[in-house]
């Protein structure tokens, strides 16, 4: 159970970092064409 929580936290952290980096580098368009399928 604890391992699942750690995996979830790690996934959220990675997703947050990816979104933050994407927003930082894209500038104007928060959600681009190829970001979400």
C-alpha cells in the first residue's frame, strides 16, 4: 500500500514538473496541439 502511494506521488511530481516546464518554454499556449492527444 505504501509503495502505491509513493508511486502516485512520484507520478504527480513528474507530471507537475513536465507541465511546469512545458508552460515555461511554450510561453503563450498553455495547451499545445501535440501535448494532449
